[in-house]
C-alpha cells in the first residue's frame, strides 16, 4: 500500500538523449514495514516502457556505516503480464538521483544471496506497480 506519494516531476534522462522522464517518490508499506521509494518511468529504445524502482531500506548489514541501502528493480508489462526483477543499480537511471546520498547501493547478487529478499522486493515492486500512474504507463495508456 502506498502511504505517501509526491507529485510527479520531470527529470532529464541520464543518458543525455533529452527525454524528460516522469518520476516521483514516496513511501509504501509492505509486511508492516514502511519503506521509501523512487520511481522513474522511461520509454527508451529497445527496452520499451520500463518503470525503474529504487527501494530504500535501513542498513543492509548491521553497522555497515551507511544511512541505509537501496535496492533497484525494473518492471514492465510483457504480453499482458507484469514482470519485475532486481537489477544492479549501475544499470538504472538512478545513479545521479541517489548517488550523492550516503546510501549503500545493493547489487542484485546481494539481494539474491539473502534468503527471502528477492520475494520481499518483488512484493514491493508489485505494490508500486499497482499505483495507477505507473500501471497506466506500463500498459501504454499514459499521456
Ligand atoms: Zn535517454
């Protein structure tokens, strides 16, 4: 369930193509935990319509010296079904958005290595993709 949703703003595509991406941030709750998130909706080349999701957690490892960690996912609708997967943050458009913050970026390998983490973040991605603007974008009903 999305608890807080900031207004959608345009952000420049980090690749320099000049495209302006719809993006917003907020907070969502799953399994009784409240997590911050950021989303960018990007329709780009062969990738097509992809919602890029950054989910901000507390520290990934106890005492790791960070303010928290962020996990990156991408979501798309392919042949009518929603697909989400955890990806390495370097492949996402979030580097410039979240890079300056004192946060630890979690690789997809880190997520897969922690029991239950992949399912947990997949559930978060599904929660976010039910948000009407994101869903409309993914199925091509935006604009
Ligand atoms: Zn671009």
